[in-house]
C-alpha cells in the first residue's frame, strides 16, 4: 500500500500529488486495518508499514514523509485503543522491490548504487530484511506501539 506520490520540492510539489500520497498510503493502511479488525484475534497483532522518509530529513520528501509519519502515528494510538491486540510498525529504508519499477532500469540501478554507497551497511535492502523485522514484531509478545526502523542506517546519511 502506498505510492511515490507526494515527492518533490516543498515549494512546488502539487497538493494533488500530496493528497494522493496520503490517500494511497495513510487511508489505505487505515481502511485495510479497519476492515480486517472484525476478523483479527483480540490477542493477535497488526503491523503497519511506514517508511524512513518519516525519519530521515531529505529535501523533497515533505509530502511523502508526512504521509509515512502519519502511518507511524497510528501505531501507539492503536496499541492503546485496541489492547490487548499488539500494534507495531516497520519503517523501511530503500528496498529493492517493484515499488521502484516506474523508473527506467538504468536510472533505478544507478540510484540503488548511490543509496548503497551512502548506507552504513553498504547495500540497499531486500524484501526479506523487512520481513524479518515484521516477523520479530509479530513473534515478541512484549512489543507493542513500536515502529522499528529497518533501513541499514540510511536515515543518518541520506
Ligand atoms: N520499496 C521501498 O524502497 C520502500 C521503502 C519504504 C517503504 N516502503 C513501503 O513498503 C510497502 C510495500 O511496498 P513494496 O516496496 O513492497 O512495493 P510493491 O512491490 O509495489 O508492493 C506494493 C503492494 O501493495 C499492493 N497495493 C498497492 N496499493 C494497494 C491498495 N490500495 N489496496 C491494496 N493493495 C495495494 C500492491 O498490489 P498489486 O501488486 O496488486 O498492485 C502490491 O502487492 C509500501 O507501503 C511502501 O510505501 C517501500
């Protein structure tokens, strides 16, 4: 859930794009969780997917960063409101998934190379990196209200 809408310099990014970014990220997570609620075990767990644009201060990401911060903001509120269900989130960095496929392949590969060079662990993420973080949050029944940043350290250097 979520697209690349809401990306662009603050001075010029269109409000339509920012609105669509919220629609496709925040409302999609909100609506999916709300629709799933009657089918979830009261002692089960929900895990939202935010993004590191909520934590890294990267120019041009005000719109998408605000949408991802909104998803992260749901986490502690719902952890209390829906207790004893546990509610957590992950905040991925740059992950090699089809999310980036809108970009021409050579441009995408150059961007991954650049991010890998700037990321403390020296590579971009794989889907299984985020899956492991989600699996940890599901498995540890003392974890709730927490958004785990899974970015290889990118937020400090982006
Ligand atoms: N990849 C990254 O670098 C990165 C970084 C930070 C955060 N994230 C977040 O990680 C999450 C997963 O993204 P991804 O990288 O795995 O992207 P992805 O490969 O493009 O997968 C997105 C998935 O979400 C589904 N989807 C999109 N809009 C939906 C909607 N309105 N209702 C139901 N399903 C919808 C898509 O279904 P269809 O295939 O049927 O369209 C697809 O299965 C997103 O929230 C994204 O913002 C990704």
